[in-house]
C-alpha cells in the first residue's frame, strides 16, 4: 500500500526542501529492495558507517545519482525476492496503538487507533471508532521513525513467554551509550506493565445495557496490572469477527513521561506468536512490539511516529522484510523500499484532516503483463463472468490436444471423476437453497415463454408441456453426467429461429415436421460425437472476448426485448380505455342482452330498445355475470364492456417494481445498513424476496393480472402427435439423407452456442477448483439430441444468461474482511445438486399448478429483465459504449484507457456494434438460416482486426489468438519490431521498476 504524505514546512537553509514538490513513483518491481531513499531526520543522530550522506537529497529529487546498495540491502532484497515468488504468505497483522495519557489518578494507557489493512481511530469523544480510511502520515514522522530504528533497542527473534520477560529484555538490551539507570528501568517496567484501556466494538444491545447499568458501575483502576489471561471484554469483542483465522497482533506503545531525559525506543520481534494476556483488544498471539517513550515533545509527535510504525507494519512488503530481517540494516532497507513508493502531496492543496476512504480495488504491488491482465470489475458476479478479461483459455490443460480419438473426453472424465462425491456434499449450504428457488423461477418462466413461442411457430407440435418435460429431462441428465454441471440447459433464441424456419419449410414442401426434425437431430448427434472424437473443442481457444461479448450481448438483448415485448402485448389483451372521461361516468354501463344474436352484437355501444328485448326480471339481468351471460347465449351491451380497469397499468408497475427490487436487493450486500450477515442473506435471496413481494401486492389488490399457467395434464399439446416419433412414417426415404445438410447448420449453431457459454463460465477469474469438461459437455448435449428428437421434445443447449445467473447466485466470499475492505471473492460453490433440484422441480411443476397459478407473469418478466440487464452490464462492450457518450474528462479510469488511444477504443467498439447489429438482423429476418455461419464468422472478423489494430492495442481491448500468443512467447519477428515499437515502449513504461517524476512549481 503506498503512503500519502503531507510535505512539512521546509527548514531554512535547505533549498531542496523549500519548494513544494509532487513525487509520483511507479509500481515497485517484485524482488527489488532499492536503497535510493536513505533518509534521516533533519535533527537525527550521525548516520552509521557505510551510509550515503547524499541520501536525503536523493530522496527528495535533488540528486540523480543512485546510491550504492549496501550488503544489508542486498540481503533484504534477496529475502523480498524469495518471499515474493514463494508460496508462503505472511499472517495478517492486527496492529493496536496504545498512547500514554495523564489523568488525575496517574498515567494511563489508552487505545487510540488500530489497523488491519486500513486505519481506524478513536474519535475525540472516546466512545466511537472512526470509519476505516487510508492512513495519512507526516513526512517528518517517517524520518523520526527511521532514526528510532537506527538508534533504539532492537531484539529480533526474542524467545520470551510473557510480556514481563519481553519488557525486561528490552530494558536490558540497550546500547551502552543509551543505558538507563536502574531506578528508571523499574519505573519504565512498572509503567509498561499497566493494563491499557481498550475501546472494544460493541453491539447496540450491549451499549443499551451499559447505559442502563452505568450508574452502578465504577471506573476501572488506571494503575491495574496487565492480566496474564484475556479479559471478558476481549472475549466478547465483536471486532474479532473481522480478524481472519491465523492472524497475529502487533503492539505500538508511545507516550510522554516526565522522568525521562531522552527517548527510549525498542523494536521487538518474537520468535513465535505469544499470547500476551490482556494487552491487545482482541486475544491474538503477538509477534511485533514497538515502544517509544520520551520527554515532552511537540504536539502529537510521539503519536505520529507510532502511526508511522503501524502503517509500515500494514505494508505487505515491509512486513515480509520485518519477518525475515537478520540485522538492523535489513529493517532500515525495508523502510527505504516503502519510501520508494510514497506519493507526496503539497501543503495547502488539500485538507490533511480529510479521511481518504479505502479504494474499491486496493493497489497490488506487483507487475502484470497486459496480456494476462484482467479487466476492471464492479463487485457483481455476473460482471466477473461475462467480462472475460483474463485472455483466452489457450493455456488451459482442458483444451490441449492429445492426438488420440476421444483423448480429450477421457481426460475430462478422469479429471471430473474424483470430484463426483463432493459435487453433492458441497451443496449442503443455505446459499444453495436460494440459488435453487431463484433459478427454478427463471427456468419455469423460460420454459413457459419458449414453449408458447414454439407452439405458435410449430402449430403446437411442440408446446408448453413438451417444454416442461424436455427441460426437466435434459437438464437433469446434463447435471448428473456433464463436465460443468453449473451450466443450465434451455431452449434458446437461435434454436427457436431454426425451429420456425424448419416448420415453414416442412409445410411448404408437404413434409412431416417431426419426422424431418428427427433425422436432423440424429445427424446433429452424429456430427457432435465426431467433433468430440476429434477434439474439436480445442478450437474454442479462438473464441476471444470479441466473440464472447458479441454473443453474450445478443442473448442479453433477446432477454430484454422479449420481456418488454410480452409486457407491451398486455395492452392488446387488457386494453386501456383511452376515451374514459370522468364527467361521462353516468353513461358508462354494460348489461347482458339475452335476445337473439341477429338483433345485436357484443360490444355495441347502444342498448336495444326495451320493447325489442324479451322480458326478463330486472334483478335477474343485473345479477348475471359475464360468464353466465355468455353461457346462456347472451351478449354484452354497453360502453364499458371491453374495458379492463387498471390491469395493464398495474402489470407494468409490477414489472418495473420487480426489476428495481431485484437490482436494489442484490446491491444490498454493500449497503451501510444492518449487520453483514443480514446484508448477505438479503442479497442471496434477493430474487425470491422481490418475487414474493410482488405476489403479495398482487394478491392484496386482487386485480386479475395474467398469472403463471402450467399444464396440468401429461398429454401432447397437439393431439395429432404422439410421444414417440416414427422415422419412416410419412416422409420419403431420401429425407434421412437430405437432412444432413440442415444438420450441418444446426451442428455449427449448437457447437458455437454451447462452447461460447462454456468458455465464459470456465474463465479463470471464477476461481473454479474442479476444472472444466468441454468435450464431456458437448457429448452430453449431442446424445440428448437423440432422445429429444425421438420424443419430439425441444432441443436444448447451454443458456448463457441463466447460467451466468446461476453462477452469480453461488459465489463464495470471505466470511471475514478487514474494516473498510470488501469481502474477497473466493470462487463458486461447484456442485451438481442445485441444477438437479431445479430441473426436478420443473418436472414436478405439472402437479403444482394450483400453487403456481398465483404468481403474476409481470413479476417474472421483471426477473427476466433484471437478468438481461445484469448480463449486459457485465461485459466490457457496455462500458465502451458508454464511453462514446462521455466527454473525456468524465470517463472512468479503465485500465485500457491508459494504454490505448481513445479513438482506437471507439473504433473497436463501433466494429463490435456493427457485428452485433448484423447478428440481430440475421436473427430477425428470413436470412436467419445463415445465422450459425455468422457466429462462426465472428472468429474470422476477429482475425482480421489484427490488420487494423496493433497487437499491443488488442492485448488490452481483447485477448490474443493462439498463434499470436505463441509468437509472443517465442519472441517477436524481426519484421514487426518497428511496427510494434510504440506498443513496446508503453508496455516497458508500465513494467519498469521504480521511477521518480518531479514537478516543481
């Protein structure tokens, strides 16, 4: 973490420090411990032998000559390099700053600040912790701390079991010239062994209880001795939930004492973590101690030095050096490495009292090649999945060719078999329940929507019931035997387009649709098995972010378009009475006329004269409902007979309310309200809570909004067909051969649809542990084509948006996070049970019609809209489209904008939008037959972009193609060196070590 310092007033006589400077330092190279900043305070003691007297000037930019690296710096640099590239990780440090205060009862230690990754300070009232913030240090405090480390007592790898022994060793381990008198040692030891007053984090109930008992409680004795066992307040402290397992403690104690004439300083590192009783706010094993006591000094001087020490210990690289240091000089060199990355802000240009909030993505002190760099993220798991910014998976072991028939398939089976048992046990978590309910609602809605569309497109040869049964069967089999069971199978828009074209072709040429479709499905299954045998999934490494984003954006737009289209169609089913006028309310009526049809028509605005209508008792006419009237052969007459009050308007309110509720509740995880456990629970069940709220509002108002209608009988939608399709019943024999031609197009469509989704779901940023199964997934989809074709059920393939929603609902985050730090994304709950439960419930839904009929369809369309918008917002293409509408000064700080000119970014975006528009046009017109070929053509278009954009630009905007990555790994071709020199220079500027740029006003 880089420090941010306010430059102090310049001392007289030093022109180098008189001018305000802004020092911008580049990222620290791993394994380098530079000794360029060897700074002593302006009033420090003489420097040790071997140090560079010009270092203070070099630190502030007055000298361009680097100092020589001392042997200690080399040792620390070697330690840094070993630790940086090693597997060992340092335990997280909880750092507590205790300061000495003078009270009427005597001197007292009080906790004034604490750190895990960011600083929290006790507010002036002494009852409240501040918000976590980035520590802001004064430059002089670091200079003075460096002097303390140079001249004070330093005990490394001290083996002491108690705090008393640690203090005794610290007081007896001073340098000869700084030796204290025995009576001073006794007074210091007694002072340091006093019990500090902690500021524990308490719940609201604990605070209320203390308020009610406060008159009965006395104050603690300030001179109480340190307890060797943790106090009750330590054990009850809620802050321990923020401390991860395995953490250690560091203690910083500073203050002024009248009986000392010169400062006493000690830095102590224990050989192993030792429990020091009630010393820390949280009961943790202690590893580091820093003590600074001295005579009266400037205001907060000791406090600032203590904050500087604590901030140093929060820095990962300095902590590594502090743990590995063998000599005092090693620790000094670690501090210099920290100083190498400081950013100095000039005085008067900002408010030093302002607290800088923690960044959403903390700076990592590492160097990343742009070809391996991830694109930025927004805290939502759908964003992580579709943004796909890690580069193509060409280096994945799953996609390496074996050169043997079915070699990739066998390797997938061997990879997934050891995890099969845990695929069920890992689902035993409450989060999986919310995922099942969420994806179940989405899957049922999707089955009804696409089932209805298939029924319209195929004259009910495939309808809602076939969609339910096919979804349940295909999805369950896929979840049980696939390589990536987190994938959700569904009927997709491109498949629906092909079904519509196939039915029209069959009708025009007098062919039996289901039989023709059967042979196409069998050919597709055969071609799919051939692709698996020849390891064709190896080709998915050519699906870069350009192809994935185009396909994902298309599917997301289909979800958004279909949900809005369904809602707009409600205006036809439930028309709005635009001619309604409040003043004419007395003329609006609707009566039942039981006369013969020849004398009237339903919807006639003028009632027949009473003399022409047969006589009926007025009460009988008025008491007939619409259904009773039509059942008795009557007709509705009047100006309000076709008016359905409020249904369309309320449906749109449900639609928009559900969408906004889903979005707001999903973001509730990062809200400031309620404890973190409640926020996580609400966020996990966001879709269910929003849907239940919509159902409750709909039921309370009692309006006849369209409801979820599920088939209640197990019989084909079209009574003409059966459950088994005969291959030789109505069509000529040659149809089985001709079917191979359209089967090629369907194979391309299935391969592209399935594998693009699989690439997106198996991206490295998902941190999947159990591996992928590209060949096994394709085999499962191919074999399912046989069953669904024989039974006349819809064809199924991976659904991109629903699968991303499934992954989003199963993301794992760290249970503990430092104050101010966002929970760390740990991966996905990889298991088979959630998908299996979803598809089993989908099949059982046929018997749950009495319950499901209470769910309003507008609420489910709102969930569809949420899924489409979330998936669309998750891809980098959407961010770059927004850039087209933003002035440069208001554009977000995206990484690729640092390395690619804005006009090139816009050109890349426009090309992607043109490809997306072409895909949409092809999907929506009679040219949809070549839609699969156009999906394949996206790969060729991406290859052609290398003639327009440099490889440097494409490495930031997209991912490298396999042969490009291989060339980069083998070294650049001589003919391309001049062409790529600009890109290389920019990359080297990014990858170069510490570099200081000075701007002097």
